C-alpha cells in the first residue's frame, strides 16, 4: 500500500447535525476530549472558563449558547485522523450546514432522547439522503427523563424511512441512568458521572454474563439490561456495513454527552464504521481520492477568525493527491496559478501551519477575496467539482442610502457579503459618484432624488456625470 492509499484509509471526515439544543456542541467537545485534542471539555451553558466551548468561538455564540457558523476540528485517535465539523442547528444558519454536508463523507445525527425526531433534524437528514451520506445516530441526554428506547428506534425507522439497528443500549434513564452497553463489541464501560469534564477509561465488563456486572450495578438494572438486549437483538436487524455506507441503515448509539456516557463507543464506532474519503463528483467524471494530482473545492469562506487582525480564510476540502506546502494550484474560475504557502489546519479558531495534507482533510487557505464558495483548485487538470449548493434570495429589500458619500463603503460591504454567501448579487448599478454597488435581490434601476438615472462611468474612467452636487438631504435609492 502506497503512502497516499494508507493516508486515505486512515481519514474520517464527518459532520455533526441536529435540531437546536439537541447537544451537538457538547458532543463535539467530548469527542475532542476523548480524541486527546483538548484536556478539559468546555460547556455551552455554564459559567466562567467552562463556558468557552472550542467550537463556539464567536462572541455571539458564547453569549447566546448557540452555534452560528460551522467549525472544523482536526485530531488523531487510534491511528486515525478525524476531521470533525460542528454545524449550526438553527434554520437561520442552515445554508452553512447544507454547504458543509457537501464536504464530508459521513454524518452523526444527534437526537434529544425526550423529543425524538424534530423539524430541523428531518430537513438535514433529507439533505444527507440526497447525497447518500452515511449517518450514525446518537441519542443524547439519556441522563434526563427520556422516551423508551424501542419507541425512539421505531420513530427513527418510520419517520425517516431508514433501517435502524442499535449499536449500544442504555441502562435506565433519567436519575436511574447508569451507562450504555456496547452491542457491537459485547461489553460495558462504566463511567464516573462526577468527572464529566475530563476523559477517563472507566471500568470495563466483558459480556452480559460477566460477574462484575452484578457487583457494579443494582440487581434490577442488570436483569432489565439482559432482557432488553435480548429483545433488541431479536427484533432489530443485524448491522450491515455495506448497507450503512450506502445510506440505507443507521446504527444508533445511546448516551449522555455531558456525562461522557456513550462518547467513547461513538468515537470508536466512527473510526471503525465510517467510510474513508469517497469519490467526489466533477464535470464528466468522479475524482478518486487516490489520484496523484491535487484537487479540491472551497465550500466555506470565513472572515475575522483571528482577533488580532482582519483575515479571510477559505475552507478547502482536499479531494485527491498529496498536498504540500508551497504547491501551485490552478484556480479554475480565473485560470490563474495560486501558490499556497500558508495553508492551515483547524481546531475551531486555533490554527497551525499545514506542511502537508491528504484527501479528506479540510484546510484553510488565507486570501484577500480571490477564492469564493464553489471554486475548484487543481494541480493542472481542467475540471470543476459539482454539488456545492447555491441558494436563491428569500428576502427582497430596498436600500436607501442617506449619505451619497458612503456609496464606496456600501459597495465594499455588499461585495464582502456576496463572497461569503449570505447575499446573492442579482444586478450591478452605478451610483452618481462613479462607484459600483452590487445589490442583493434588487433591480438594476438606480437613481437620485431630483435627478435622472445616473450615467456615471466605472472607477478609473476620467468621465464624470454632469449632475449637480447633492445636498445633505439627498438620497440614493436602489430598487
């Protein structure tokens, strides 16, 4: 096996999706904790230092306890390299999530044990289904009052029209929740609830007949566990790896992320079950990850991640080839050559210089506006990756600029917003000052009060419009 094939086989790139408040960010923190990327897990709704969850790095995210933008985290665990993407759950930020799902090879769907399948969960699942993205389900918050596990499995199967098999089984729920039994490995790892912010190995019991079960758990809990596991194995289909990777079956893990229950089993399951980097669709063919030439696409653009200065990072999914620092890539939209000397690897906002990267990795490329969402970079071949969604405008607004001297600033802000994705440019009009203004969902008609439509020349031209100078009350309107 070549170095490229070995690196591809060890990569696991996945996203975490869920309805708001299902526990995505908490689960992300615990996966980083057990993966060794951090030493102390943060919390979304806590005080002091514990409030600083790594994936929620923006000020508004920490103030409101929600995820606003997708965060990428890279870490190693059990001789595998994971690229984890924590996505926003709220519908207002769903565009970021939809684009992120084009850059991952699998997903973890988090479900609240008390609420089951919710609206946003169903929408995100359908997006994954359209791309045949394999999904592992994690039923979270079993330490609270929860619905019956059989009822949850039945709801997932009926609502989402997908085969379901339990990969672990909860021991009780609410105050009586004691842990989760690993059905795939036929073992139980008991965790200490009082050490939820640090990783611990726990106490391992092998098999349902292990005498240590009767010593560590109450008699009624052991009896119920043995009975329910026997029922689950008899009623639910066996796990089929090919069916899971084809998107037809989802293994279900139960647990409580905040108390570390079920997190280690989920992380091990991702490493063993989730697919390595998959072929990516491009114009005319599929790009295999073990191809020698470097190819990839931009699926997200984020600005001001570094609090010390203004920056702009393009999130680049590497699809094939061995990326090395300083490699020259062809920008397909412009036809220019880009020398990538300062690419970075992510741990949310924290970054480190990427000397090399392999298919499946997500790296950041600093730039000053040359890279946009959907752009393809290749090592010479003329191709364009497909599948990165582009959304039509939903809000149609009219902008009235009170100060015509601020047209330049407005044009610059529209241009930045258009490149990041939230604004769609439908026209370009020229203000009387000669500065270009890109409008989002506006018509091309542009005029000033008391004047005819502007005939100003583009910036750089010496020709100026023959119009009177506007007073302080003059306004520029865009329709």
